[in-house]
């Protein structure tokens, strides 16, 4: 089975983020990692390959993410590289990924449920639509059975579905615990040749992104009000404050 | 300007998030807006609840119960034909399946996870998180066709029922569903869904053991809210991932969030930081969660929780 995994590079969750003085931009500490949910997708791809044979190709824009996928055990990586992809609309990204995946040939495409940056969850299902294949989101289990997949997903409860191949699945937490790359893998990833393709190579038409109208930081809360006393007293005072001051109960 | 709201039922009724969007569409649209509620298949019945609050109710006949492929097809056709400027969707698993694919079909712009919509100098704009909620970005919507999904509890659902709603019907013959559902197990809980709840009571490792989750449930029931947990609780096997709050779980934005025995790791707070009022209960006065809280109680969760439940019940009678 030929499996393509879409890997997104995102700022580390611990990276410092600051809105610039005039509110027009962001300063993000340059610590970049493979997206949390995509690590799960890479692990799932490796597990499916082990069960059904085949090849795993990682496709994405960031080198850090692609090398991580290789270090985990992906057989190859393809990099999308184009100035037009900087700050691109998700649909442009999806069209480019779909074209690159189609060029590689695939039976199954895996993506993450969402990026930890914008938590959008747009690109996976968009790629499925562009490729014209069925899409199942929030997957926590998958078996190959007689050439189709039996997939379990988490969405307001659980669902088990039979999905014909080719298909695209997005990975939810709980599917697999991603492996930590070994030294051998890391060395292989460092040495790997990662071919780059451009939007022109792929014949992709860009969608104009929505214009940014500035950034703001998270809402700052007033200093916490500590409520003293034994449990009974503190509880009574808290209830009074929630009712009379905060007016939320 | 044409603003559409995509209806989604919950039980017998309409999701509150849909009423929020319909109310906000009128608020930001001003004089020249026409608000259309679009209801696919079986959602048409519950969508009647919007009578008087929207200009038009458009029923799309063809698909019956929900399935992703026919819904994508039906909505893409109707939207493509009628070309509204802005389509508002309630965040949720169904929207996450359908919205991106409709956008890809139509070549329109798409945004999810948004939390504010307002009329600015340059027309309508929306706010969405970037960098995992460490910052937020305004995106302009004017002059484009945009599909945008908003978190529940982002807007006030109250609005005047002073319009005469035109009811229209279109019929489509949608594509067939390709993935076949073999089995479905719903949420066992009788409580309000976590992401929709006005009150969320969440517990962490400070609860000491799975047997004490009962104390959370009792408080949540007294408040009419939902129960959430930290990842540590899920990893320990005390609760299901479906109710995990945080970066790798659900994002909630209730009017009241109560965090009990939760340290306040950034991965957790990223999932609850937009809650309106936050209460933290923790035995450690230096726990980081107090930095994200409006009210704090230092104490043993196993004592404070029952006391609080009793106090709430008393206040409510
Ligand atoms: C990529 C990634 C994603 C993650 N995603 C999530 C996520 O989605 N959600 C999430 O929650 N976490 C997430 N985490 C984990 C997160 O970093 C924390 O480890 C986790 O939130 C800790 O859970 P906790 O607060 O319950 O436990 P702890 O950190 O162990 O805190 C327990 C707290 O209970 C207090 N306590 C102890 N005894 C009592 C008592 N008797 N009464 C009252 N208080 C008491 C302690 O003082 C302490 O503050 C993620 C981590 C990573 C790396
Ligand atoms: N630039 C990208 N390169 C590769 N994959 C991506 C990219 N952006 C998004 N994806 C994939 O789409 C998923 C959802 O991303 P998002 O829509 O940004 O939340 C990610 O988990 C990735 O699998």
C-alpha cells in the first residue's frame, strides 16, 4: 500500500510569541517542530505499512517536519517550496499537496486532525476533496480488510466505518503513541536528499488569502482573587461572588 | 449583503450555537443584510426555531439523515448557485467534515475556530487564534466569499423575533455516501455537550483517583454544566479522551470554567483560556492555574468540591 503523509511544520507549543508594537505582525521564537497530530499520522502510516506492506512518503513544506518523518521511518520525503506558499490560503496549500501526492501515486493519504497553530483542520479534508477520495476525520483506529479500511473515529461518540480505497484519514490523539526516532533514523534523515517541487511544477493555481487586519495577544485577566477560609466558608463565599459579582450562576 | 447560517440540530432542537450565529449575523450586518438559515434534510424541522429571527429559511431537500458526502454535495450546489457573501457554521465535528470540502469544491476562502465577528472600518472581520491561542489574528472578509466556523459560546443568542421569515425549498439529488457506517455509539452522557456548555467543571490529577470523578459530576450537575478533565487524567485511564480539555483535546469557552486539581500547564490552558470566568481550586498556592483564574481557592479538592456542591444546591433552592 502506498501511503502519503501530510506533515506540517508548526511553532513549538512552548515557543515565545509576541505581537509587534503596532499590532501588525507577530514575533515567534524560531523553534519549529512536526505538528503533534501529524506525528501520530506518521506513526499510523508506519504501522499500516508494517501490516500491509508498501511505502510511506512524507509530503510537506518545512524541512524540520520532513526530516522528523524520515527519522521516524518514512521511506521518502517530498518538499513543496515556493514563495507563493508563504502565508498562503489553506486551499492553495491543499491543492499543492494534492498535486504532489497524486504525482507520487497513493492508495491512502494520512493527515493530522489539525495543526496546533491555527487548529483549523482545513487542509486534510480539502486535499481529499481535490483528490476526489472519501475523507474520514478524527481517526483513532484502522484495519485493512479485503482491500478496504475499517476505520474507527471519535466525533460526538464513536463510529466505525468501512471506507473504500483510495481514501484520506485525519489522525486524532489516541490512535498511536508516536515513536521517538533512534540515532540511526536521525542520521538517515540528515543525509536524505529531499526533492523540492514548486507550484508551477505542479500546475497549481493559488487562491488569494483573506487579508490580515492585525494581531492581538490573549485577553489578560485581572489579578486572581484568592478566597480564604475552611472549605465550607470558602465555598459559600465563592458562590456569593459567582452569583452577585461575576453573575455567572 | 447575504449572510447564511448553516443549521445543525441537537436532539429534537437546534444547536444553541446556530442561534448565536443567526443573532450575530443580524447584529453585524446592519440595515442591508439578508440573513438566510440553510437547513439540509432532517435539520429543517429544528430550524423552524429560527422563525422570526432570520429573513429566510432555505430548506434543502435531498439528503435525509447526516452523511458527509451527500451533505458536501448538496451544500456546495446550493451555495454555488446562490453565492452568498458569508456563510457562518457552528464549530463541531460535522462542520469540520463538511466545511473544508465545500470550500475546496467552490474555491472559496475558509476559516474555522473563529471566536469573534464584527463590523470594522473596512467592513466585516473575524478573529481566529494563531500559534495555538498565544495570539489572535483579525481577517478581513469584505469582497470575498467566505465559509467561517465559530466556536460555540462566542455570541449572545438572544435576538428579536420581529421578522417575517420567508420559507423556501430547493431540491437536489446529492452524491452517494462512500464510507459506510458499521456502528455508532453515542455519547453516553445525559449532560450538555462539553464544547457547548455554559459551565464546565474540569478535574486533574489532583483528584487522586478515578473514584473521585464523581465529585466533579455532582458539582457539574448542580451547576447544570459539563465535565472535563486534564490529559493526565486521560493518560491515567480515569476518563475518556472525548472529555479532555486542552491542546490535544477539546477547546471550550464557557461562561464559567472550574479547574479542580489541575496544575495549569499551557497545553491545558490553551483549551480554556477564552472562558469568561475561571475558578481554580488547588492545594498548591503557587500552581500556575491561578494565573489564568479570576477566583482561587487553596485547599484539598476532596473537601472543597463537596462543600461547593452543597453551597450551590443551597443557593439554587
Ligand atoms: C503535545 C502535548 C499536548 C498536550 N495536550 C494536553 C491537553 O490537551 N490537555 C491537558 O490537560 N494537558 C495536555 N498536555 C499535558 C500537560 O502538559 C500537563 O502535563 C497536564 O495538563 C497535567 O495535568 P494535571 O494538571 O491534571 O496534572 P498535574 O500537572 O500533575 O497537576 C496536578 C495538580 O493537582 C494539584 N493537587 C494535588 N493534590 C491536590 C488536592 N488534594 N486538591 C487539590 N489540588 C491538588 C497539584 O498541586 C497540581 O497542581 C499536553 C502535553 C503535550 C506535550
Ligand atoms: N503546509 C503543510 N504541509 C503539509 N501538510 C499540511 C500543511 N498544512 C496542513 N497540512 C496537513 O493538514 C492537517 C491540518 O492542518 P490545518 O488545516 O492547518 O489545521 C495537518 O495536520 C497536516 O497533516
